[in-house]
């Protein structure tokens, strides 16, 4: 690759009191190139990433500089965005153009396309967590009055071991309804009204793209590739415009079965869709059904958060095959993977939620506090198996407070921070935030 | 437990090099430069293929000199491809090369469903056989009409009119365009164009990239310009020979 900035070189930028060392080029795309840079003393300075634009990109997007300034001023919606930190303009005439500083993407995060392509080991729980974080990120972004305009698999990164995410390429972010930024979105993710040239991207089209991205993460398939895709020989631009715009039809549309997945070509969709509870499936049917032509009817970020958090609460491990299941624990259910009947699980009743007792499930602040919005990054407690006898399930206190437990024989125990109590004899646990009752089937 | 072992079904993307191996390619290390450029481009091409869940990138190559023959006959996944050097010697049977490719784009052997194929024609001279007949035979095929057709002119002796006919109608205006023959008058520029074709263009043909509108343009058109069914990415910034792309030198 030919790099726009000299690797190993040091450059002075307006507004930076220290020179910036270009450590190495990290990659390039259609807009520009990204470099690892160091600000301050060599070897001990701050390591950051610098995105530098191609002149062609600057020329076609006259509002880019102002938009970046605006985003830098407003600040990141939350920590899941690799947000622009500072606009960099060179002090000298060379190099021409400008760029912006952001944090380096930490090791361990991989492109979401690897998951969609089936080449990533990740648990269903962590995929659902990633989806929750994605909905949360867009929730915060939209609450700030901003819109993203171009979300796709290409600018989402995942940490497979935790379900954490990073949203990159935030340079199209703008105040919703303002500006004439040049980006329209990515075909396959663009809302039909944008693809067909009837609207500019904004928060309403973000909701459509978000639904597509959530579907692709949860299903490893595409919401519109069913029978109608099979009728297409050459999948080129005009074909995509029909598939995702003019003739778009959700493959699981509850009324119109005209675009159902093919059992062979689209097996991914048929295998993964039954994993998820009706409450979650209905949100997709809404966004891809009536929401296809009526942007105001699309599933809102808050609805996604609620349904995804509920899904995580319902996670139960199949006693026959060990797979993760997510269906409503109060109904008659069978494992999507092995078909075995799922027994009614032990559940933990909290003031504002109910969580299935399964290793890896977590109790969250919103389960005890009606005013707390759904959040999963600071759990109160974690269900864990005993380290030497995995058949014993315990509840670990992740808070800073000592909790009081009551056992079925009336005995009281104290559960200090970081300690785990066996669930088998436990009747109730009084946490600092509220009571946890053990409900046995 | 891991996410179920499923993935989005993908489609083949056929990428075919048509390489001029006539005697003139032996001069000034042009043949070696082309071999190097293709070999160096393979890791980047493999990375694009890896990042793209929707495509199976399969590479083939035709060599043409006194006659045309498959240099790499088997559609080979780019990750498994080891480039064997081409050797120069003979005349320029470009028309025969197009006929050979036409045979490959017929169904069968062409799959019923695929992504648009990418054809890259590289030449430094003039065809010595019936180019028109070969092109006509190729362009009768729907898959050839749907294909992204690119041409790279090595040096200043290449027949730009012939290469333009292969690409299709010339775009309006002047200046560099992927819908014109790309002039590579030095090894660095050649390598940049080969890299561009094997990464950016493969990406565009297989997985849609972000769409932009030009300032002042109405967003109504996410339709690519007429004569193309795939929007082509920007050309790479290259080291230009000052007399590349200036238009005809004498008329």
C-alpha cells in the first residue's frame, strides 16, 4: 500500500502543542487511510489512531470538516463508539488535507463480517449481548439528536469472548435532519426510501439499518434473501435494488409467504430464527413489515433494548445437549438444537424482573430499580457453577455490599462481595438494592 | 455453547486475468513486472475475500501470444492460489483469448447464480488476430455483458481503442476513469492498478460499499451510471507518467 503519510515520520499539526509521530499504517478504505500514531515523547507518548482522508473524499463531502468539529464538540454517546477526539490540520502545506484522532481499536475486537461469514467462535449469549450494546449505542446516539447514516457489518467490531462492541467510522454522524452529508448508506442495509432516492438518511433510516444489522448478527442470514433471491441469476446493483427496495419482502413475513428461505440455500435463517422468542421475532416483523414503507412504525431502540435484555434473562441451558435456549420459561418448550423437552427452570424473582438460573446469566440493576434503563455492563450478580463440581450452581455477589441470605431450613448466611452462595438451599437473598427470591418450578 | 455453525449462503465471483504474453512483453522487464504485480496483489485479494461473507472469489488466467491458452484453468479460491510466472514470446492473439473466456462464461460451466464476474485485460500492444470476432462472441453472453470489464495498458504502445471496445462505451469528459483503459507506464503504477482491481473492484462486485452522492447532486440516483451494473470504486492515487491520460499525442 502507498501511504499518504510517512511511516516513521513526525508531523506538526495546528492546535497540537506536541509533534505527532506516524508509527505505521493500519489500513485503507475508500475514504482514506488509518495510521497508528504517538503523541508526545517517543516510546512513552499516548498511542492513538489517525484517520487521514483522500483528497477525493474531501472534495465530494464539503461538510465533512464541520461535521467532525460538531461531533468532537458534542462528545461520544457512550464508550462503544470510536469517536473523533480532535480534528488535525497540518501546519505546513504538506501533507494536504485533514484527518482526525481517535482511540486505537483494542486487540481482541474483530470485524462483525467474520461472524456473519460463519468464521467466528462466539456464544449465543455474547451475540445477544453485542446486539444489546448495539441497540444501546444507537439509543444514546439518537437521544443526543444525532444520526449515524451508514451502519453496516463493515463498521461494527465485536469482542467474541465478552459480546462487547465498537462502532467505528463515525464521520458521517450528523444532527438528525440537518446537513447534506454525502453518504447514503450501504446497499443491503439502507432503508428502502433511501435506496430508492425518496429520502436522505437520518434517525428513521438508522432504525431500519439497525434492524438489518441485528437480524444479520442473530441469524447469520439476510432478512430479504429468500425465494426472490434464488430467482436472481446475477446479483448486481439493479438486482439488489429490487431485492432491498422496490420488491423488498421479509423472509419471515407473517402474512406474505412469497419470499420464504430455501431449505438448502438459506438454511442459516431456518435454523436460527426459531432460537428467539416471539417477543423478539415480532420486532423484526414490525420493522421489516409495516416499517418497510412507514419509517415511523419501525421498532425503536428502546424496544430492542427491552426485548434483547429479556432474551438474556430467559437464557436456559438445554439439559440434553447443553445448547443455549431463550424461549419463554413459563411455556411448554423444546430445545431448538436437539429437540428435547426443556424442563421448567429455577428462576430468580427480583422487584422488576425475573431471571432464569443458568450459569452465565446475570442480575442487572434494572431488575431491582424501576427507574434504571436496561443496561448490562455493571451486573449486580452472576450465576456461576462451582469450580470443582459444575452440577452445583451458585450466585456470586458482584456488588460492594454484603448481602443477607435465608436458607430453606431458616438459617441465615452473609454473602460478602465477590463470594458465591449455593442456589440449592437458598430461599431468598436480601441485596442492598432489593430482594431476590428463588422460585422453584 | 457456540453459535450454530451456519452462514449466509454465498455466490461465486469469477475473476479472470487476460494477460498479453507477446514478444514485446519481454522488453524492459514488463513480463516480470506483471508477474510480480499479480503475485504481490494476492494477499490483499485473499483478505478482501476473507472479509466478505457473500462471495467465493475464484481466480483464473488466460495467456495470449501466438495463440490463447489457459494459464490457470481451474477456478481457484484466491486463498489457495500460487501464481506461476507467465513467459513472453510470440504475437498477440487477443481475439482468441476473448473466445476462450467466452467459453468459460457460458452456462454451463458457469453457475446458474453468481456475482458479476470481473475480467481484467492487460496488454502492451495491438491484437494480431480477429479481435472484433472474439469480442463479438464474448459479448453475446449475458454473463459477459454483466461482467465488470477492466483494461490495463502497459506502456504507450498499447492499442487504447481496442481496450476501450473491450470495456464498453467511453464515458463522457476526459481524465482517468475505471471505464477507460488504465495506463501503466511503470511497474509501480501497474502494481497499484492490479492491486486496485483485485481488491477494491472485487469488493465492489461482491459486497456493496457505502454509497455517496456528489455535492449538488440529487440523491435520487443510487443508480450507477448507465452502461454499468456495478458502481466502480475510485482509482488509487498513482504515480503518473506526465504523458499518461493526456489524450492522444498526435493527430
